[in-house]
């Protein structure tokens, strides 16, 4: 994919807000939760999605108790302490009639790719790992052992583990990236292509896999075929960069789910024929006249739209959707010190902006306090937070947080959002005035330097702008840098 195409996709992906799953006790979500199909008692469920918090485990807005759960980490028995916020997991257990709490019997985690970084492209916010293109978006969490904890902290040759989801191009949209030590086993998921039975090789995207010495697991008749979704593992690469596989395993779209199971799957629409025939990741989905759409309508579905689908797997392995939640673009970014905290309403104020937190907000502590489960009660005035979210309700000036991270103290304030008004030297975003001066640097959407006059000549109301600078009052930033941001 070329850089322009990647940039447009990144704009489309620009951090999405979880608008579905379990309900919240404090915030009305853009899409209200629909309980699983049950009249009384718990319902068995298989849920696939990112971890948003701990203290038990929160997946797709549902808090699952894990006291008696079995944890499988990359096919090995592990524990909850092996997991991190942002990793995509599969939870098998039960959920109560409200759809907000449940009990996990098993929690499965498997990275989508783990191996050496072949290249890093800061401009397109992407990297290549074992021949797989990985896209970094607003929703991507980086382990804080990277320095800095962003794509800028990733180096070529470094071994990394990526958790994420496939898009319609077969690229991986990363939800979390962590470094791994030398000697770590390489792992990669993907769809088999260019299978050569005689040479015992196949491709996973740009990676050639040599399975001549590998154990084959779960393949019907013991044979690999083009179109199979597999995981390949190995400890080394051959002379031409091919993975020398020690094991290749046929994988299912939703681990642990089968005919008649109620499932909840988050992901990108990777194949789209119609609203009655599409795939979320590798899972085929159909809708019916009874399907409830939230966050949009059936007409809003299409390739690379992020959704969460709830329903029952039929005998053909198709998920018959009872509900489809369409995710909203998350364009707002706020990074600054907390003005005040209201634990009762699960909200904080930053730069004079009220930010609401709900059960679906992904929360992580990257400060020196390093709390495993960051809660609203742990946040104090003066803490330095980074928030990604949407203005909700629309034009309210309030933000519903999809992702919140506490970081070590810093003096820089960052605000990204849509412009509500401007003059020749200042602009207003979410009620915050961005003042510019002779020292302010201006950039276009491609990162090219432009003059102040050119910037304000191009500027219009509702354009997406990011400003970096110094907070001089509760609702004023003196900008060091102001730039246009792309929207799809």
C-alpha cells in the first residue's frame, strides 16, 4: 500500500470509540447496550475484543470476574498478570441479563504477529513485522518500556509483539505493541496464499513460510490449503527471510465458539458484499429484518468500518446478528493537567473541558505510580492525562473518552478537535482558545511548514486541527505548533 493510501486509512481508523457492549452506570453511551438473549439467569457467551481495564477484566464494556478463570497466553497456561490493556482477547463464560457483568471461565490471548521489525514509516504511521504491515492509529497502545511510548520508540530489528485486528487490505490495525527480548519465538497469523505443496511453502502476506519441518495441527486430512486462516510459529528465519516454521495451526475466527453459541465480536469489516453478507475479521456475518443497528444504520456498513456484532453462530458458522454497533470516529485528543475530578459522575475536567468516563473507556496508568487497574478514584487534580474520544452529545462541548492514559508530569498541552470559530491569530476548539504568535509553527496536513497567513486563509469552521503549546489558563493555550489533521 502506498503512503497516501495508508494516510487515508489512518484517517478512517483515527481511533474509534467503543459504542457498544456492556452498559455504564454513569454515562449514556452513543449506543445503548442490548442484553444477551435471555429471560433470566446468566447467558453463555464468547466475547472477542480489547481489554479496557482490570480489577477482574473488562472486555467490550463488560466486567468479567476471573477468580476461577483459566488463562491461556499464546497456547500456554498463564495468568491475568500476563495481560495488558489494549490486547485483543477471547473470553468464554457467562454474562448476566443486564449485559454489564459476567464471569469468565477461560481467557485466551494470542498476538497477531510477533517478530523482528523490518521497517518503520513515521510518515504513514506504520511498520512491517515478519512481512505484515502494521498500522498505528489513535487506538494503539504502546508499552511504556518503549522510549518514547510511540512509534518513534520502535527501531528496526527490534522484536515486538503486536495485538490487533485485520482490515480489508489484510493489514493489521494495532491495538497494542510491546517489545520482546531476543530469543523470543516468532509467531504470525494470516490467510494462506501461494501454497506450494511440493516445496512445502506458502505466503502470509509478504512473508514466505517454510513448513517442511513443521508440525501441522487441526488441518482436515493434514493438508494446508489456500484460504486457510493459520498461525505459524518458528524460532528463526532462513537465508531468504522465510520463516522456518516449527508448527502451523489452523485457527478459527472466534476461538471456542461453535454452532448455537452466543458471541460478541469486535473488528473491522474485512469483506463486504451487502448488509446481509459481510465479514468482521475472519467471521462471516449476516443480518436480518430483526437486527438492531446502533450508532448508524445498515447503509453505513462497508469495508474497514469498525463494528461490534452480537448474535448466535448458526450451523454454517455464520454469525446471525441480533445487534450491530457501528463505531464512531474518535477525533478528539486532549493532553494536559487535570483541573478537577468528580468520581460520583465519573468525569474529569481538563482545559475546562468535561470528560466523561464509562465502562468502555480503555484506561492505563503509564505514570511512575504504574497501577494495574486505573480507576477514576485514582485520578487527582494536577495529574497529566492523555485522552482520546468524541464530542458527545454532539456540539455539547463535552467529551466521551474512549481511551485515557495517565502519564508522568509534563508542561506541554495538546488539543485536537474541530474548530468552532477563528480570527486572524486565534481559533477555538471545544471552548478552548488557541492563541498563536510570531513563534508559532504552522503545518499543513502532510506536515509541511506553511505561513500563518496561509494557515488562516485555508482554515474553515469544523476543520480538524491539532495544537501543541502551553496552557496559560483553564481554557487558553499559547500554541507552539498548529497543524491541519486529515479526516476521511
